[in-house]
């Protein structure tokens, strides 16, 4: 992974973490990611789980130019604050 991709990923993870915490009150741990092809979209899909519960999966698709949550998948029954 290039230095630029590492910076994009770190920014996207930080943005997604804050978004989920502020809007849903959940702490999450991110464990995997995949960049979309640049010619298709400037986004990165980030997989993880609710902190302390590996079975409660989380997925966030973050556009990184500019930063925006495009898609969000949280455990069933998770309500917005």
C-alpha cells in the first residue's frame, strides 16, 4: 500500500469511526478494507465490528474526495441517536 493510500485509509477510518460514534453511539474496530478502482469511484470499503463483540459486523463505504459516508451497515436493531 502506498503512503497516499495509507493516509487516505487512516483519514477514512477516523471519519467513519467518529460518524458511527456520533450518530449511533457505537465504538467500532476496523479490521479490513478495500479501495474501489480509482477510475470508478474515490471510495474505500471498511469492514469491522462493534468493539468487544466480533460477531456484530460493521461495514462503511467512505468517499474520500471529499470525505462522506456513502453506505453504512450496522448490526440489526442499531438505532440512530
